[in-house]
């Protein structure tokens, strides 16, 4: 029987993981705590750990997992910026879920945008107090507006399709444009200058960290709406706040935040928020913040569990090759063993 320690477990994770775990004779230990140096000891006796976006899987944690005999780190998400894949090489195999329900994230991005530009959140709060005034609720049509999509993977392309359905003009930037996508690609600088709305759909890397900073915001149109459902650190929060206060940024729709690790996914309603930047963001009347919930649909949760369990089981198959394995050498023609249909190490 395979034993898996599932860190940062929430009630909505349990049903689908238990379902697929039983199918493959996997024993799951659900841990509410996040994985870090202080909690890694809880993985003792496990064959694999299952982690999420705010678990800390750095070199020190990986060394401990290796010492405890843990063979796999199975991410139940697409992003893996919180995992030191170089440190894991040769010690612990790492896998992720590259696609679970791109529709869930793309649809949430559009829901945030629609809520913001039509002031739906404000109207909802008013009518609950029987205030039916329309003052201050004037929005604007999406039809005919230019939306700039940064990152055209599956989620970005689906969001672009939704935007086209609203009659919006879509332009996009991606370091690796999707072939035959029918998308109008432009430089990042041109996208920033032309877009009425900018939606981020790219991974967090050294190159993309704070790609929306002061210089980028200076290039944008006055009144631009920024939507981020990818990774919080794509945006420099201080620069974003300054842009909002200066009336350069018309609205921000955020499902992620660069310092979310100790805040999101938890009930902090009875506590004083120690994060001044986040407190200031939430206080802005033209900012909507949701707590990294874009992925949270029944379809996505089912797909995440099914793929994660499949990734774990692949280690025990005859060749031990997992299509979703992550390795710092992935993609390098000379050294990528996965391209040669071999196990990464």
C-alpha cells in the first residue's frame, strides 16, 4: 500500500482524493498544516507528499524528505515556483497537474472583470440594505474594448475566446506564441500601451516576477483594468497601489497576491491583518480580491485528484515514466531524458 501525506488539506480536497486513492490502494494522510521545515517531519513513513501552491518545498525540505525515504513530491496544481526542482533532481521525483480545468480559471477571470466594471459587488451590498439607488454604479461596455492577454497557454487562450464572445478586440503577448491560434500577437510594450484591460495568464519565473511594475504601469492607458488569476508576484503590489492612488489604474481584479502564503485559504476574520499592503488593497473601492479560488470548481477538483493520483502511480509502473514530471533539465534537447522516453533519474 502506498502512503501519501497530503499537506495544506482542505475539506473540499478530501472527497475526490479519497475516491481516487481507494481505486489505487493509496492511503492518504490529510494534514491541515502547510509543508515547511517545521512540519516536514510529519512526512516520515510516507512514500510521497502531496503539496499545494503555498507549501514551501525548498532545498532544506527536500533534503529532509529524501532522508525520510520519500520518493515523490506530487503537486496538485500547475505552478511550481514554490519547489526547488534543481535541488530535487537525483533525490525526489516532482510532478504537477499542468491542466485541470482551464475553463474554471478563465471563467473566474471574466467573472471578476464583469463584477468590477458593472459594480455588481457594490450593488449586491446596497440592495441587501434595501438601498436601490443607482448613484455611483455606472460601468462601461466591454464590447469594442481592447483586452491584452499576457500568456496564451490553455487558460489564456480560453479567456481570449470568452473575451471575443463579448465583442472585445484581443491582443496578446507570449514569449512562445501559440501556433495557428488566430491570436494577434504584439510586443509587451505595445500590449501595455493599447489595452483597456490587461489579464495575466502566465507562470511565475525569474523573468516574469514583477513584470507589472512601475515602468509597465507608466506605459498603460489611464483607467486600465488589471486582472490577475495566475501568480501574485507577477505584479509589484506597491507599484499597483501607487498606480491606483494616482488614478492611473482604473480597477484591479485579483485572485492572487504576492504575499498570500500566510493569509489566503484561511479564515482571518477574527484577527487583525498584519499585512498593510493587502489591507490597503482591500480598502480600495476599485479593487476586488478573491482568495485564490479561480480553480475551485467541482470539475477542477475532480481532475486535480485524478491526475495527481495518476502521477503518483506512474512511479510504480514498469518504466516509471510520468508525463507530468518536472525536472530542471526538462526541454533541454541534449540532457532531457523524458524526451528520450526515459526516467528523469
